């Protein structure tokens, strides 16, 4: 089956959402006010200390909450029903459902979803990995964390996409690799979104 660009985009965003959830689960609950404020400022969240950030993440009405992130993941999985194998779709659907019913389970769910998608077709897992790595790079830039390994992982993923004939990101990726900063990351992301919008 040929993977359409719009399906590749859905897989990419599923990777981003699940990576975001996994990282937040590692930090939650925030204990240090300074660290919580740094995270809130980096992502423009209306929180001013650890307590308010923790409350925001648990508020289902907030776009940055665990609930909303999982809802976005669930929507993407639903849209991919005809792309994923029946087994993978059933597993992912059940995992997301379990996470909605038990907030404490969400970190494990994000990891298990990764394992399910890793067993799918190579192009599916590559676009999932692309989303995971772009989300990670975005966070590392915002929080001023080390980026070298993520850039290396991205280079490998894009090289594998090239080998499959999906070479539409090369120029924007080359620019980002030479100048790994937020401006070039946003340019890469905008270019990628433009490519996703055109099915061939």
C-alpha cells in the first residue's frame, strides 16, 4: 500500500503527541517552581509555579493537558484505521482508552504505543520517528538542552526516507543541520507541512 502524504502527516503528529506526553510524564508532577516556570515560559503556558502547572496539565479543558494530548492522539489513530494493520489499530485504540481511564498509566501507554508502531511497515515507523525527533528537538531548543543526539537521529531517519524515495525534505533539513536553531526548525517544519498537504 502506498502511504499518502496526509497519512504520513497523521503518523508524524502521532509521534509528536506521544513524545510530548512521554516527556511530561517523566517530569510530572513538577516539584521545583523554577523548573516548572521555565517549562511554562518555554511553551507559553499560563502557569507560574509547580502547583499551577501540575493543575493545568490535569485540567481536561486546557489544550496542553494530558487529556487533550491523548484526545489528539486518539483522533490520529482513528484516522489511520485504514493504514495501520488491524492488530496495531486494535492495540493502539485499547492503549489510548486505558490511558483515558487511568491517568497514572499514560507514561507506560506512550512507550507501548511506540513499540506497536515500531512493528508496523517501515515507512509508517519512519514518519512516526520523524515526529518524535522533531518534537524532541523543538523541546530541547526551547529548554536549551543538548541536541546533538537528536540531530544525529534525525539525520538517520531522513536518510532512510531518502532511500525509500521520499526526498522532499532534503534542502530544508540541510539548512537546519547546518544551523540548528529555532528559525531553521520552524522553516523545516513549515516546509514539511507544505509537502504533507500535496498528495501525489
